[in-house]
């Protein structure tokens, strides 16, 4: 597809259940990011990958949250033992970085966002 | 603590009027991004600002960046109803991390 896709688009689960959210980035994009967006707020960073390597997971709220990207393409964000406070829109984004050293002059990582997964924990 | 603040949070304006949205940030950054979000939709990239003094324009929107003042602005000229949306600024700190830190968002409503 042309853009970032996420599935499912909507997920309703009961408190205590585990959920897995999937992200399929734009083909060829090296980096993949996960954000969480509460209603009326800006997205909040969770974690990101370069290829299959998780580079920064400082935004994951606690150890119930984990993410993987085993083959450097599709990523899964897993929330174990869900709680009502986990209810939010979970967004994935990807970016194409020609070089891992995008800190050189002119380098930037414009991120393209997917439609999100709306998670509701009852 | 890294902060990105936008003001105003809500903006209701008449068609044909001009207005500016402000994005202030508390950390060093020379990469700032503006996004638009329509209700129930994803985020659409509007502008990428890469250096001090950068100015980008697209239609009725113009964005600028002043890294010394840690300020970016999004100026709306002769607003039309189709511009109604929520606008977010986001930055990548120069500390080397690639994550975005988003502003609080400005919900714009253009009245016909």
C-alpha cells in the first residue's frame, strides 16, 4: 500500500486481557515509531525502531508494554494485562532515513502516520 | 523536562481573517514539523523546518522557525472553512534521539 497501515482499527477488550496492535510501515522505510494519543492531546512517544533494533523505549509507560519488529518491517505493540487507563488511540509512524547518521546538515526524519488503532479497555 | 507549548489552544475565526499560531519549545532543536489533523483522521504532514530562519509556505499557510527564540509560527492568511482542523507542531531534540515531541495542539475553527 501507499501509506502506513494499522490493524485492527478498533479494539475493545476487557480489563486484564492482552492485546497486540500491528503496524505495517511504508515500504522501504527504515524507522518505525509508536505513539499514544489521548483524546484532545498531541501524540506521546512510546518507542521506535531502526530496522529491527529497538533504539529508544523510554516512552513505554511500564513493563506491561512491549514492542517488536523482528524482520525490520511489520511491528507489533503488545499490552499485557490491560487496564482502563490504557484506553487511547495508538498510532504508528514510519520514516525513510537514507543514512542512520541523519544528524548531518539537511538530514531529517519526516514521519508519516498511520490511521491508528482505537483501543478501549472495559 | 522537554516541553512544547502551543497557543492558542482553541481558535475560532471568521473566514477571510489572518491569524498566527505559536509553538514554543524548551530544548535545543533545529528540526521542527507542523502537522494537521482532521477529526477522526490521522496526522498529515504540512511543513518541515530545518534551520534557523526557515520559512515555508503552502497556500494560505506559512510556517517559520526561530531557533534562537525557540519559537515557530504558523500563519494563516485569509482563512477559509477548509482550514478547520487541529494543528500540531512537533520537534526532534538535537540530543540525537529521533522521537518527536508534540505540542498541545491548536484546534482551529473557521466560521463561514
